[in-house]
C-alpha cells in the first residue's frame, strides 16, 4: 500500500519555518494595534451566495476557483476564497454599525482557491486581511495604504512600489465600460480567447489580463480618469494628496482594476521588485457597495489583503531578519533507568517556572542524549544519575563553555534562570 501524500496545491508548514510565520504574525499584530485595528476570527466556510453576490458572478474566483460543496442539509457551502466579504457579513450580522465608525478589524487564516499551483501560490494559502468599515473618507483610503506600507517596512522589505488607480462607481463606470468596449472591439483580433469572452460581460477585466498580447492592447486603452464623475474624481484627488502629505511614493496605472467586482473608487497594489512578473505582495481598495450587494444597508469600506506565503518569500529573497529562532533552554539527561523519573520531575519543575525544557523518551545512552541536546540547540543540560539522586542535586552543564556545576534541587529554577540570563545577555 502506497503512502498518502498531501493533495496537490497544499503544503505543510514545518517546524524549521513555522517560527518565521510566528514572527510575521507578531509584527502584523503589533502594527494592527498601533493603527487601532482589532483582531477577529472568521469561519473558513460560508454560504456560497455570500461570495457569488459579493465578489461577482463574472470574476475568475467565482467562475473557476471556488471550492463549493453541498452539505448534509442541502445547502451550498464554499470554503472562503477571500476574507473581505466575510468581514462585511460579520459587520452586518453583529450590527457593528451601532459602534463608533469606522470599525477597524483584521484577521489572518487560510483561504482556498482552485488555481494552478506555483511558487508562492497554493490552493490553500494563508492571507492577512485588514478592513476599515463605516467611513467614506479618502483619508481612510490613505490610512489603509499607509498601514500596508508600514507592515512591510517593519518586516524589513525595501524594494516596494505602490500602484494606484480609481475604478469609479456605479454612476460613472457604465460610461467607462462603453468606452472600453468600443476600443477593445476595434482590437478584438489581438485579444486572447478569455478576454474576447469578457468584452460584453466585464470589459474592465481585460485590463487585468497578464498575457503579453493583451497587455500590448491595453497600453492605449482609454483611461478611467476621463470618465470619473465629480465625486469619484474629488475622492481620488484627495487620496493622492493625502499620500503626498504622508510622503508615500506611488505611481498611477490605468490598467489596475483588481480582480473582484466589489471595488469602487480607489484600487491599489504594493509590488515587490524581488518577485518577477507575479510581483504583487498586497492588494486592496475601496468597496462602498459590497454591504448592499450581500443584502445589507449602505456601508462604505476600504481594506487590503496580503498573502503570507508571498510575504515570507520576499523576506527570504531580500535577506530580512525573522528575529531569533527559538532555542531550547534546557535538555534533561538521565544516566540510568532509575534516574529517568527524576529527570522528568526536573523538566516539569523547570517548565512550571517558565523555562523551556525537554528530555529523551527512548531510553538512549548518555552519549545519544547529549547528541540530542545539541541537535535541539539546547543552551544547558541538566544531568541526573545515581549520585545526584542520592544527594538531591542536579548537574547543570553549559553546552557553550563546557562548564558544569552541581546545584541543589530546591534552588534549581532560580540558578538555571540566572545562567540563562548570562547566556542571553
């Protein structure tokens, strides 16, 4: 019988890298607190209707990428492909409109999309999501962009570029769609099959195509800025002015539309020079009509999402620090079978005093146990044999200097803490 492996497009996050994830989440959590965002935890599956109505039936996510199934009650359920729709659903369901606005929340967790697995992109992937709900102010847009940049600055990323655009609103977007449709109709033969199919349903999505032939066509496509209504134009100008005031460096890109239908007005991405063609590490924007699309009242919102896998990839490529890898404080070594119960008590005592400790559980020789201690990067080794048991002491060895001393059992935790502080200092 063959071994069972993980399904295609998913991966295990193993001990040698999980501590790096903890570091990234620690930076995210501290930055969120500094910007006034509170953490929430959302379910990983929702009613399919939430995403089909919120994200849009003509998007690639809804048409091709969602993991959807029927549960035992006959309901259509979908593993969440993104978090914004879920965040808005939670805001509405728990009547957060009665709270001081905007309500600023963030979350992190796995998302699911059926797409071709590639480096940094998986079918189950981790994403961090920040949302500011309840304010239509362009300053909220500027804060979200500044927040994403601050997260990356604190993580040590440097080769970044902010790209922004406006995608208009329901009042002015129809005119832009018609202008785009007219332009693309004249170049239909140069478009890929997917984009020709998008022409009638959603011509804005052609601007987002990554195929070179289509990108050449979109170079001369009409700019949305020429179609914006006065409200959208003033909003976009205020966002840009606010970013200038914050000292943020950005460039405009008329082809930036994002891949989801709920975006209105501001759309933006943060790009990394370390990733090649698939270079977005973060994307977001404003979605003032999403709450209404899923059956709620009008609730303006703006936010961004970033893939954690990609963040770590860029940090690795840029040589960023992940802080100090966690090391084991103490490894317990028993010199004979009678001493194993004693060393278990020592390890338990140290753990209860806030000292990380472990031991051998396979009755191996002292030499093998010492080798295991080195493999675990333990700072100290606590040793018990017949002599130590008789005297009620523990031999403590510094694996860096080789120095060893005998310490009475009742003062062990305090002595070990002092030795560790010297090592860490």
